[in-house]
């Protein structure tokens, strides 16, 4: 019986050490990264010649900080250039909960707050109450929307400091003006990139 308990204790200790190594991230760890982002169906309808459901692609940069071993905060900046007379940048603060799958692979849910800034290179006019999103070809309109996002991600560790990351998140923008009649304030964001832990 004594040998049985000794074996169980050894197995539990090994499992605990192994599970700790699976995380490979600890409280206080910080990382920076860059990604390519894609959003489908950029607009609800087009006022110009072309696809009424155009897509858009851009870049994002991020800073990550592990509050605890499984809980991480991420600040993400996304830039989407003008497409169909509309561009956007997005600043979000997200929380991740890292779930180890194997030693070098994690999945995580994403939830956070968004600040979106839309800009236009002109073309036609829309009055959104607090300003103009579009005036004419010479003047750029701007519009700000707050929102929340939810999604998920996967992270694969390539080495001691470098990992690949892929995320899918859905942004729900709070807007009930005429702006949302023409442009999608709720949108899907898909990103893939790399992060460097320092």
C-alpha cells in the first residue's frame, strides 16, 4: 500500500510539473507582435462602381502582458486602409484565458472593448448627426464608434521567444445613426501574425 501511494505521489508531481511546463508563460511575461488582418463584407452597399460587398485587409500591432499564468491582457491597434471610400483604425483592450492543448500549443477565448475611428476620402455625403462621414472628394469625414468584441485565438510556440498567433473576433459597434445604414459597424476581424516575448 505504501508503494502504491508513493507511485501516485510521483505521478501527481510529474503531472503538475508537466502541466506547468505546458503553459510556457508566466505572470509578468510581456510580448509584442504584428499581424496581417482581414475583414470580409466591408460595406453594406457601395456608392461607387465595384463590388457592393468589398473586403479589406490591413495590419495590426499588439502588446501582451500576463497578469497570471493563464490570464493575459492585450492591447491591439488595427489599421485598415481606404477601401470603397472608407478606412478605419481600431484600438482594443482584450483579455485572454490561455488553455494549454499540448506543450507548445494554446487556445484562448478573447473578450474586450473597442474604440473605432472611421475615415473617408470623400465621394458623397452622409449626415450622421454629429458630423459628416463624407463630404466631397476634397474633404475627409471622420466618425467614432465604441464597441465590444468577442472571439478566440490559437498560439503556437516556435521557439523560446517567438510564437505564431491566429485570432478571429467579432466587433459589435454601438451605433444607431444613418452611418450604420451604409457601413457595417459590426464586423468580423481575422488576423494571423507573430509575437516576440521579451
